[in-house]
C-alpha cells in the first residue's frame, strides 16, 4: 500500500454515504460523518444496524462497529484528521466546486479527496483548485458496502500517486477498483446501465413487454451471465472455438443491424411507464424490496467467492 489509511471522513450521509460509513468502520477505520440532516444520529444508527449482518456475512468483524463512527458538527470537524475523504453530496457542479475548495483548505495535505459522483467528472469541479492533484472520482454502485465495483476516475490534474493510493485504499476495504483513463460523463457503469434502461423503457412503451416480464428476462438470462462474465468475454465464449472473431463476423453482423429504440419523452408516454412500474412493484414497501435485493446480491457474491476459492485451491 502506498500509504496507511486509518481515519476516513464521509461527507454526506444519504444512502451511499451511510453505506460507505458502515463499510469503512467494518474494516477498522475511524469514521467521521458530516451531514446537515437533523436526523443524522438516528439514520446512522439505523444504517449500521441494518448493514451489520451484510458485513458479517462477508467475514468482517462488526463487534463495536458503532464505536468507530463519530458524528461531526460540521465538515471542518469531520475532515480535520482525515487520511481519506469520501464525498457523497448532490450532483451539482457548483456545490462540488465550493465543497472541494473547502476540503483542499481544511484537510491534511496527505488526505485523499474522493467523490462518489455518479456522472460529473472531477475536472468539472477542480479547474480552479490550487491543489487538484489529490482529487478524483471514486464512484461506487449502490450499496457500496455490498457491490464490489468502484470506478476510479482521475481528473486532468490528478497525480498518478493519488490514483494508486485510491486503488490501494479501495482494495484494502474489499472493493474492486477499476481505473478509467479518460473522463466521460456518467463514467462506464452508468453509461452501460443507461443504455439498457433506455431500451427497456422503449420496449415497455411499445407494448412489447411489461416491466415485470422485462425484469424476468434480465434476471433469468443476462443478469445470470453478467454476474459471471462481462459482455466481451460472454461474446468471446458465444463464438465457440472461433471466439470473439467468429461471433463478430457472423452473429455480430446481424446484431449490429438491429435498430435500437428511442423511448418517447412525451409526458403522457413517460407516465404510462411510471404507472406500469408502480403497478408491478409499488404495493411492496421499499424496505422489503431493498432487503430482498441485498439478500440476493449477497448470495450471488458469496457463491462467486466460493467458486473463486475452489479454483484457487485447484491451481495450488
């Protein structure tokens, strides 16, 4: 590891920030949390209690989890001794400009400044900073205490040392960092997700399939495959012994001729899809749906880890 990480500051205690908080604390870090929400203590206590079983299932020691989490009066107090800051604020460039200018001023000079930004690249809010070398994106998938991926996206002025430090940090807390070397709005994961979501909305608008049945198509085919291999390896295997070259020359040509749909942005058409999704899922409370999602995701990750260990044992 390029440097030790002992103290983390989490700025913004929404869904993502509280998930990061639990993960960092479960890995032994002292975590200082800052958010102006009036129910910060209640929300933090509830999140730690809810996420502790997920973390324990990953083999982490959750005894005394709450003892490692401290609520700060403000951002200044939260970041005073931080080795790493994970920002989880609104997706607004001006907000991030002001916040990161403050973070650069008030954090120790060695502190790594990371943003959970879902779409805004670091360069968009660091151009006026004197010290932008330690600022970069660390974009998770929700919830980050379960989902392994973190997209590490440096800005134009981010140093290589900071990139490596971010990779080391996220690896140390059990995540799978992927460095993306060119900034693009939405990064990689959200752009892929957006492409599938657009076609899904189009298919529902066209009356081809209901939201429930479309979800069934994904969870019983692509979801299972993509949990084990990505699109390129899946296509390589789909080409048989000829691999991706065979797939590209044959099925790839016909697939490339498919004209993907453009979902209508007409308010009435959008309302049609919203009502269809609500009809499918709104009768079940959000907490129940989220719990079922997390339980299934954890089961998939646990099964994949068992397979990985078996494969390593065979290699050794």
